[in-house]
């Protein structure tokens, strides 16, 4: 897990801190943080180290998670067109699960983040 670089995208400070703690507890040392989809695109564009995956909230101002995913999958940052993206939300719904599949998202998880769920996501990233 130490070699992974994960981008967290979430406008809520508490949610970011919780996810940071869970990722660090799973052994992830390299974590980049963005507060919305626009900042996330900027982070991917200017990444000094290869970002291996994105954990993104859905409901955010400026550019929400769905808009972010659409832009990335359409090639807004060509090197990251196929980066693994996992959506995280406090409001689970059938609609969000369907959108995740339609938008070519790699996975979908509920907040607050649980260590077992994040560990499973990290294992998927490592074996992809």
C-alpha cells in the first residue's frame, strides 16, 4: 500500500480527515487532497507522482463527482482517462449505483469510510 498514491476528492473537511485516517491506517502514505472536481482535475494535471486511484464524493460544489468522472473518462487529463475511480457518498441509492455503472466508475461505497471497505478497494487497485 505504501507505493500507492490516492487522490481524495471531497468538499467536507470531516469526511476528508476520516478518509485520510482510514487510508493511513491501511498503510497508504501518499495522499493528494482536492475539495471538488475542478481541483481534482487540476491535481491530476499537475501530479508530480502517478496517482493510482481516486476516491471521490458525489455531492460537491463547483464540479460534482459525476461531472468530474465524465470529464476524466472523456479525456480531460489524457494520462488519467482510465484511472480507477471509486465514488463515496453518505446517501446510498439505487440511482447512484446505476450511475456508477453507467459512468464507468470502478466502485461505489458508503460514508463514513470503513477500514474493511477501503482495504478491499486498495486490494482491487493493486491487482488491477
